[in-house]
């Protein structure tokens, strides 16, 4: 029904959409299914989707998601998946209570119902607010169970990944990794890790839930909110200034001086000979080194390698938690930070300042680091400067940036992707702790593994 463009046009010309939407208010199952199928076909046309929403089609479909007959609920979810591609339809979906109903259907024993509900949530998750609303009602946990328990659950995996890409706090909790294309916005919070078996563990907490809990012995929750975090806003401004100046400094043919606030952090060394008149590095790499120094200074300065795992930073964190009355603390308020604090701050500054190719990783026992994608030219330049260390890693090209986490907590990054212009050939780990700050370590090298994990 209504499957061809000619028929859809005829239905609209005859003002048939209100009548079809009205059929969703009947009590006959066959009529409900036919009406929902017709709406699903009509919704192939963007102009008709808007009319369906105006006529109350979204709210009517949401009502029959509660139907006891699985085939009716499944068809309604399928129709919603097609109709919620537009902003007005998504607003109607939320106001009609569609999100909790769709999440409830993810727990249905009927796989068709589950699949169609997952598809509807996936299509509506292009709105970050909807992704967070779905997670609040348990979509994350329901999709995890589906993806690990069903042989035909590719739909659950696909829906989960789309949901996570619009709710980066949940993604970092679950995956312990953000890709270079995952841009951190205000409202992001690092609530720790879900652990190795998230489907069997605790549910993902909302920020309001975390704020309502009194400060306790558990790890702090790091909140990114430059609008309310004056120190973070200042750092963002400095990072943007660094990036803006890097192009000019690059044109002048030399490495820039590090920020004046960065006392005690050594500047990058220059090659001893053979480079006069040549471009020493790219604006992006200049920016990475200077922002790395900025992060190091903001988080307490250089750390002696022998004291890398000292926990004195925890006393300062405890004071922050007590002063705020909860475990939620602003990232900019952390003035003495270890690996995972510095990695998150660098990723935030890189994203805000427009430095591409930076990923964020969580390790074990307080370790965390940023990965940096590098072009062939950048590898050559940084090697010449003595700022790329470690033996050459065995990397292969591929469509995505993947990783294999070793049992010891280290991560070997397998290269792919192209978020940096010029063709990425190497991924390196960025040093934000030790001298010389800002150096890059080839993924898989001994240097990188020492940075990524406690015991080598």
C-alpha cells in the first residue's frame, strides 16, 4: 500500500493522510497494521513525513507501541523508524513518550519487535538529546544484552554504535576509547569504566544521578563544561591562540617557543644540522607540542618517571569532591592531574582548538593517553627532531582505527582512517607527563607500553 511515488502523490492530493492517521485509533489489529504499513511507505517522501507529523501520526504510532499483539507493536515501530528522520518528528516522538516505549520493546521476546524498535531508536538518535534520553531509560543496557545474546543481533550492534556516537559520555564509559571524529562537547562527563563485562554490570549513570550522590571514596567524575568552568575556558582560549599562531610561525620556518605560562617544561630540541631553511614541522605538530606543554603546566608540571604512579594527586581530588559535595568535579579545577586527567584535557583542547587526528584512550590503574594520527611527512619530521621515539610499529592500512587491548592493559593501535589530511601512516601515543613533554611514541613500542601501563 502506498508503495509507489505515484500512489503517494495521489494520496496527498486527495488529502488522504488525516484519514490514514485516523485509522491508528481503531481497535482492529489488521486495520492498525495496514495503516502503520501505509504510513511507513508514505514516509519515504520528506514532504509527506512532515504532514504525517502535523496530523498527529507520531503520537498515534507511539500509542500503539504498547499494543499487546507483537505484530502491531512491531509495525508501529517500523513506521516510526521511517518517520522520525526530521526534527519536528523527533520532538513529537519525545513529547509523546515514544522513547521509553521503544526502549521497553527492546526487551521483547519477539526479535522482529526488538529489531524494529532498535531501528527506530537508531534513526532518532541523530539528536544527541534523544540519545541521552534513550540511555536514561535503559537503551544502552538493553542493546548490550541483545548484542551479546542473540545470533541475529547485528541490528542491536548497529543501533548501539549509533547511540554511542551521539552520547560520548556513555561511549567512553563502555568502550574506554573515543576516536578522532568523536568531538567532546560541553556536558561530557567521564564516569569511569563499565569494566570487561558491561552487559552483566551496573547501568550507565546520568549526570543528575551522579550529582545527587554525596562525595565518597570512589573515583571522581570529570565534567567538561567550559561555560561554567572558568579555568577550562581560559585553557581553551590559550589552545585556540596556539593553533592560530602556529600557521604564522610555520611560515617563518622555525619551531615556536612554548607558552610563557609553561615554566619548567623544556622546549622541543632542534636538529643539530642539515635543516636550515627547511620546514621543521607542520602547524598541526607545532600545535600538538605546545598544547601538550600547556596541559602539562595546567596539571602540575613534569613528573619524574620514578614517581609516575604516586597517588598524591588523589588528596587534591578529595578536597575538590568535598568542596563540591559530590564526586562530580570540573575538569579545569584539577590542578594536579595524572595520566587520565591530562589525556582528557588534551583531547578537549584539541577538539575545541581544531587539532585533528587526536583519539582518547583509557587504560588500567589510572592510565590514560591520547593517540595522534600522523602522515608520512610528519613521521619524518618528528623523527628528525627527536620527538618520535620507539621502534617502527607494524601497522596496516584499514578503514577504521581499531585496537587490541593486551591483558597487561596496553593497547596496540592498528592504523586506518583518514581524519588527517595527507594520508595517515602511523599512530603514536602522546606524552603529557614526562620530559620532554609532547614527544610521540610509536604505538606498540616499548616506550608507548611503558606509558600505557603500570608494569612492563
